[in-house]
C-alpha cells in the first residue's frame, strides 16, 4: 500500500468496520473494508483526488456487503427450488453416470453442469443461464 492509503487505512479502518458491523456480520464487514482499501490502493490516483476518499472506501465496502447478501439470497432461492434427484427415478445408465459425477471434484462437476446447461439452451434457442453475466 502506498503511504497515503496506509494513513487512510490506519485512520479509518476500525471506524468503518464498526459502522458496517451494525448492519452486517463483523467478520464480513472487516473483509469488505479490507477489499475496499485494496481497491482504493489500485485506484489511488483517482481516489486521492476525491473530496472524501474514506467515503469512497465506505461505499465500495457497502456495495461488496450488499452484493454478498443479494448473492446469498439468490443462491438460497435457487437451492430451495431444486428437487433432489431420487435414485428410484434413475435408470441403470443414469445411476452409473450419477455415481461417476459424484466422484469428480466439485469444480469439474460445475464445469460439466455449465456445459450441459449451455447446450440445452442452444437446442431450445433460449439464452444460456450465464448470458446475463456477459452482457456489458
């Protein structure tokens, strides 16, 4: 960290964490403020020209916390709507595939799932589920 950002960090970190911890988990608040200070350090040429660099850091940290809360809520809504696979509903071939997939590392399972979803979307001419993330 540059000297000016470090001075701002020493002056504002504890206060920002205490303030954000009133509405969010204290550990999440501390993480968000740390990430915001790293972002401030990367953009210090711009942030240092602002009237109140601490306000910029606070806004970035708050945005990270709100995005995290929104993402957790969306994830819970999605997971609540998923019907677990019932083994009795699967054919022998599907059971073998299901067992093989469970043995893969999670990251590989997610990749296979994303590819399958993308292909299904192409066959139905609907946009893939991740298309909204790539839009500018």
